[in-house]
């Protein structure tokens, strides 16, 4: 994508979001990465062992955006880093496939579950 492209500043940038549901967060991740909302994943979602919780899995969805780029959206579990300084609820990480995901799309924000 050319740097002069009007959408280039928002693709794979560090733009986090807060949503009330997983569905809303997934849609936001698609929007922020130029993936049409109506698009289904290109292949069956991949289950990957969670690096922070080895007895749990995360799910990765692969898409192609309007610029032809491969985009991955990964549904991550909640995590408590154990030192009392940081706790992260369930969220999606998103960005270009093969690159470090810079986006967090948090959900269940404001829900008491």
C-alpha cells in the first residue's frame, strides 16, 4: 500500500478499541484493517495453543483486505500477568499476517461477568 493512500494511516497502526461484545470487537477489527464485514475467513479458523495459558487455545481468522493484503484476527483469552500490575480481558489482536499485531480490540467492556 502506498504511503499516500488515504487509508494507510489506519491499517496495522496501534489503534485499540473497546466493545461490549465479541461480535462488535471482531467487526471493528475487520473495519480497521480494510476487511469487508460480509467476508468470511479465507480458511477454517486455526486453533493455536495460547502462549500464556498452555492448557487453552486461541483462534486465528485469516482474511484478505480491500488492498489484497493478508490480515489475521486472533481471538485471545483473558490473562492476568500475576504481578498485580496488569490484567487483560478477552480481546482480538489484529494486523497483517506475519507481522506483530499492534491492535487490541477488547470486548465485554462494562459487562460484569
